[in-house]
């Protein structure tokens, strides 16, 4: 485990920053599923006291990103394909609602969001690819006019980012995803509510099927090699 402390502010309340550093380490795979972590090690690497680390770990545990380790201490929570499938069911409901409201408003999704998404796929940069995907869906959340959709979705995106990173690491995102995104944006701009919702549902179902299958295969492969 190696954490980056350089962005820590010079103030006494480090809880939020320590939390964000740990979330990033978990989602990008620096902290792997099942890896045991300790307050002492984190505090030493980030040059903070144990108190904000303890509070940050409590928040991570509440979010389901870490869990109690056998014996004592905590570890990074494993990736569970069934649970990931459940996440996608909730995300699908939120995304469909956002697409419906955005289409009713005939909202225009900034073409630059899709352009950047296509460029990210060509770059092969995993973080950039995932960031671009998230940016597109958040653009629809914003276009829906209902701020609760984005706030609710953010709770699940941290887990989805982690899964996407795990299964796509070393592979490229299929470019057809951005054709799907473009079609959704076009339907929203036309005010075609039924089409926008249908395309969104198909997009999420396809993503769920692909990611759950890849995650299942990855976990089976990892266990076989253990």
C-alpha cells in the first residue's frame, strides 16, 4: 500500500481529506480487495494523527468500502458480483428517471462531453475513460433538473468506479459505448421521452451484464491462481 499525502491541507481537521485519499486508493486498486489496513500505517504515510484516520475509516465502513478483518483491524471489502448487479439495478432506475426528465425538458447535452469521451477511449487512459463516462451520466442528472438524482447516484458511483477499474484495468472500453451515449443525448434533445428512456435502460442493462460477467470471470481467475 502506498498513499499520496501531498494534497493534505495544513489544518487540524483532516477527516474529509483522509477519507478522499483512501477512497481514491480503493477505487483505483492501490488498495486491493481483501488488503488489511491499519490506522497506524495510514497515519504514518499521510503524516496525520490517528484520530482523523479512525473517523475516516468509520465513514468508509459505513459506505461499504471496508469491513472488519478476521482477527482484528479492517480490510478493503471484496467485490461481490451479485451486489454489483444490485447496484446497477438502482443506478438504472435513477438514470432512466434522469433521462425521462431531461427529455421532457428537451435538454441539450454539451457535445464536448461526448467528444471528450471518444477521445478518452482512444487514449487508453483508464482513469480518463472512467471519468468521461461518469461526466456524461452526470450531465444527464444535471439536465433532469432534479438535484436529488445526482446526489443519490453519487453514493453508488464510488462503487461502480471501483468495479469498472477492476475489470477494465489493462483493457480498453468498447468504443460503442459512446455511440450509445450519443443516441441517448439525441433522443433527449428531440424530446423523445420514450426513446430516451428505452435507450438508457438498454445501455444500463448492457453495462450491468458485461461488468458482472467480467467481474465473475476475474474473481474465478484470481482464485484459481491463488
